[in-house]
C-alpha cells in the first residue's frame, strides 16, 4: 500500500460530551462518533501523536461510542521510516467488555509529517474556539489544554515550525 496524499481529517468537539472525527481518503468520507463518557479520547489521541513524534510506534487509540467504537492502530512501515500505516477497526462491544471481534473500517498509509500537520491544526482550531465563552460553555472541561500545550511544543519542534 503506497502513501496517499489525498487524506484529510476534521475533528469536531461537539457539545455535551461527544466528538466527531471525519476522515477523508481518496474522496470518501468516514465518520467516527466519539463519546467522552468513558475517558478522555482527545487526551488519548494527543498522547498517541506524541508517541509518533518520539518514535514509539506501534501504538493504538480506542475511541468508544455508545455502544461500540473504533481502535486506531498506528504502525511503522519498515522500509519507509517517514510513513506510517493507520488501520481503523470497528467493534460492537460496550465500554468495559472484552473486545472479541474487530471489523476493518479503513486502512491507509500517510507520511508522518502530513498526519501531524493535519492533526495539530485540528486540535489548535479546537483550542482557539474554546476561548469563546459561548462555544466553551457546553464543552467545558473536555479538552486537555495542558496536554495540548505540551504536544504543540513537540510538534512545532518536530515539524520545524516557528
């Protein structure tokens, strides 16, 4: 599987404990619905991205819905150190239950710099929007600002941004 440049991502922090992630690959949209009830999915996502920067691959992120969810697996491609494979597998089990079966939802290769740029800008967008009181009020407390600030320093250094 070759790396693809026709990839984008939109992460939306919805009110009242939900988020939506749209992933666009080759003109097709894939929607992931994320509940904040069972943990801190944005924190987990930022943590996985930080691990990519530090070369700590493979790593997984679990985003739960109600019920079910997705496992997002990040794996290094051995002969292409600047590219990773992302595989998203859905599952039907509720939070706390053992996950027995995964169903492949999406798989693609992407350059690490491209992924980090896309994700950083989506997280930065959310951080900036939360400075508006009317936007923040129904979303209060569900964005990990301190983790984001640390990630922002790491990603700017990694991507050589000012």
